[in-house]
């Protein structure tokens, strides 16, 4: 399978695994796109941080550990879904971005702690 952005997905996943992800961490995927004529468009930031909550009666530390694991795995799944499968030859319309056909030419990953 051709994965033009596979190397970026791998890099982003390693960054997530190496980061200290907490409940106050926000992760954004920044799309770099061009319009149909190849003109650059402003970068588009898309939040890919899930809202993860887990309740284990009587075991708050276990719940926190499980929630953190699920939280990180969901971010990784989002990276795999959005970055690894992106096709720079395909015109797309991104949710929340200007609604014009565009091509994805690159990505950046922003990891911020808002605490």
C-alpha cells in the first residue's frame, strides 16, 4: 500500500509515545494544503485529542492508568487514520476547514499542555 505520509505518521506516533500525555494535553494535527491550482492555503489545525473518561469504583489509580492508555491509543489511532491514509493526489474537503477542494501536501503535529 502506498503511504506517502507514512513516515510522518510514524514520527508523530513516536512523539506521542515519548510525550507525557495527561488529561490536560491537547494534540492538534496541522494540515498543509494547496487549492486545485496548487496555490498554498493557510494551515488548518484539527484537534485530535479525545475526551476520555473511565470509572473504576474503588480503584481511582487503575481508572487513571486505563484512561491514560486509552487516551494515548486513541490519539495514535487518529494519526494512523488521518495521516497515514492521506493521499496527496486526492482532492478533499476537510471538516472545519474552508469548504473548497484541496490537496494535502504535508502535516505538522502540535502537542500542548493547557494546564
